[in-house]
């Protein structure tokens, strides 16, 4: 879902920042705006979408092997297809990856998200993920969850149990 939002906002920013000129056929001159074809790139189908230059959270820092926790985002390119993240790639390898796949006939849409933060679609339905509770003393306090543990485990949604301060794990 977050990827769809990033894609939507990237297109919105890109297309709203420049004037759009539509070439209408004679038979479309009197058509309502709802009947007009979508502007490029929305009028085509792509096998892959590549978000380039983004800062991605959720990748342990290879320079610091003593911890597995995520402290700052790293510059990575995100490769998606069929509404799924296929892989994250170092920017130095992305151009050859795209060229190779285009040579095999795949249509690829590149979207520059330079210096924008990319995170998984994290959903927190008012859960005290960093610890909470403790109304009955320290033993009843919910242990803290780290972003690193959640993301590395593939978890992007946390749902609390209504009426309690704890959460299920």
C-alpha cells in the first residue's frame, strides 16, 4: 500500500509541476474530461517499476556488524512488479539491471525518488509498540519492540487488542 502511495505521489508531483498538453482528435473535441485518455505514463502497462535514489529504512547497516538494528536509512533502488517488492538494489547496479531487462523486451518505468525516505507500509493502530501499560506494576508492562525486529521479521502491521495496553506477538 505504501509503495502505491509513493508511486501515486511521485506521479502527482511530476505531472502537476509541468503543463499538460493534450492533443485531441476531432471526435474527442466535445468529450467530457472523464472520457479523455490518461496522460503518460498512466496510459501504458509496465512489467516493472523502479524507484531510484530513495533512502530505504529496514536494511541493517553492513558497516556496523555489531548490531542488527536500523538506525538510519540507506540509499537503495527498489524494484517492484505485480504490486510486490522484488528486490532492493545498490544504485550502482540498477542501470545495468534495467538495460538488461529492457533488452529482453520488458517495459520498465523508472521513478526518481531521490532523497525521499522509503519505508514499508507500516501501520500502527494505536499500539504502544515501544512499551506501554504497567498499570499493575512493572511486570505488566509491555516489552518494547524495535523497528529492526519488526521489519527484519517481515512484519509491517501491528494491531493492538482493544481495551488493553498490550499487544500480541
